[in-house]
């Protein structure tokens, strides 16, 4: 059976209470999940499947998605591949590569039948975009299709998501970070993303999640580019921030005052734009391999910044990874993808953010369908899979070289896709990686399976 992440993550993560800073979260339903995209005239599943671990992407310059009538406004997020950094030139410490979706138009249609015919109206034009993940809002009243059209190289598009913003939804997140996030939140395999874990526990909510890790970046460089962060990720309501490993590098405290000053600037800049910062405690190193550990003064500084600025508490990466050094890679610093270090980060973020959703839920929205409303999850299995409202909890078993899927809703469809994008029947498979896709009424759940 596919093993989800160790439930102890849920028990170990710190618990937060809703503070005066954080407003109630208003849902913005995902309306594109599992809806096929027409990319360069060909139907594709992988651009809207929610599977974000970078093994398949599109280079099509014309991509159309039919989400249907209903929403009057949409938030459209997209993510590109590259080397997985959010921006290629915001730090001098590492050289990053990648072609962002830089110049294109978003068109909408009410009468197209196939994503190319019919009448199309320009809803937005994006010029000179330098980042690999971004979201824009468009008017969508009376429309059913939206379409990306570019005349330039679009790079490698990984995922496109559309959220219904008609009711003023603010469940929008940007995960600012260093290489810890670039690797752990974007590059490494996970059973579920933070957004999917939240949706599994609180079905009324589908967080719009943008990943913004940049290897080698430190707080000084973030401040130097704060206007860029605000320009390209300033239209979300929450910044989930992992920052400090590079500032605290080597274990000393010589850079502490500079770090505190920079983090306060980031907090002030976010608040000035109605963004709520949520700051994670700096991840611990594996001291036996790295030969240094985060100076405790930096951890005290994070705690103080959270308290003084009345912020929600983020995940305690330090203590969890200190207790689980096996989740740190061979360099002693970065999460280890082979032992599910990145997966742990997603789960820790989800657990830390859960009380924000508990306080935003009621019996008429998500509360009655969510896990028991205690501050600690008593049944971690309840949020292991990214479930839709229309899904039962899927069971996926590997028996020899066969993949067996059970416990899905009667009206759900199940597909098994090879790493080459080919549909297979699940029996007597060759060794390799496969993806199980379960769809129901415009929603999808995906899981990666390895046949050895």
C-alpha cells in the first residue's frame, strides 16, 4: 500500500491560535481541478492535475481550459519549471536558470466549443514577467473558457489553476523561501501539497498556493528585491515565509541584528499591502554532517518577531528536523527527498496553518465535514490524501507489479499514467514511476506510485 507521511508530523507541529492580525479565510473554490487543458490543439491532463513534482510540463504557446459558467471573477495561477527557483536573478549566491512565462495574453470566451473557435475577449495582458510562479485576477462574468496565448517561448509550464474569486476569496498563499523551500516545497516528491492537505481536512477550502523558494537567497537580498516580491506576489493574502538558514550560516550570531532588521522590513512591507506574514522557525541542520547548528538566538528572534508583530505562528521546522535528522540530506542542511524531508515540510505547514481554517469554518461551510475541531489532529490519517468533496478516501495498493485502486466514489474515474504520459491498465507493469489520477465532478486526486 502507498504509505503517506508519518502521522507523527501532525502531533509534533506547533499549535497556533488565531491572532488579531489574521482575518477569517474566505474560500476561493478551485474550478480547474481535473479539467483537461487544450495545449497546442491537444488535450492534456497534467496541466490541471495538481501534481506538482516536476516530471511533466508543456511548452505549448496556446493553452485553453474550460471551467464552465458561474464564476464572475477568476484567480489564475501558473507555475513554470526551470531549475525550480522562483526567480533567476534575485541572489548573487547561486546561478539559477529557467524561462518564465514572460509575455502573453489571457483571453476569455463564452461560446467556444473546443478552445480555439468562437469569440474571444482579452481579459489581461502580462508583460515582462520575470518569475516562475504567479497569479492574476480576471473578470469572467458570462464566460466559460480562458486561454493563454503567447508568441514567445513559454518555457516549461508545470501547472495552471483557476479559482473562483466571485465572493472575495482570500485563501491565497505565497511560499517565500530559500533553497530549503525550493527543494522541499517544489522539487521533492510528496504525497500531498500543503494546499491539498488543507483541502482534505477542510473541504470547503482550496488554497491557491504559489511556491517561491530561491536557492542561496538571504534576508538582505529579499529586502533588496522587496518591490519585486510585492509586484509579482503582492496580490495574495498570506506570505508563508521560510527564511534564515543563509543568514545564520555557520552557527554564529554575527548577522543576527541584520536578520532581525530585514525580517521586520519584510513584515512591515507585507502588512502595508494587506498581506499576513506567517514565519516558520528556521530548519535545524544535521550537525553531525554539517558541522554547525543554527544559533539559538536566531530562533529566539523568530519567536520575538512573531509575538511583537502579532502574527500567526508558523511551523517549527527547527525542533522537528532536530528530532528527525534522517530527513536531512547528505550535506546536513537541506531536506532529503529520498527520506521524505520535503514531504514533512508540506505536512508541517499544513498543521501549523490548520487553526486559521478552524477559526474560519462553521457548520454551514467546512466545519461539519472536517476533522474534529481540536488544536491537535487526533487521526492523522484523516488528512493524508488530497480529497475532493465528492471522493471517499481512496485506497491504492501495489501487489507485485499491479496497481489496485479501491474505495472511490461510484461516479469517479480512475486513470493510471506512465512517466511517458501513456494510459496503462494497472496490471503487470514494468518497473518505474506511475501516477494514479482519480477524478470526480471537476476535482482530482493524484498519487505517485513506484513499481520496483
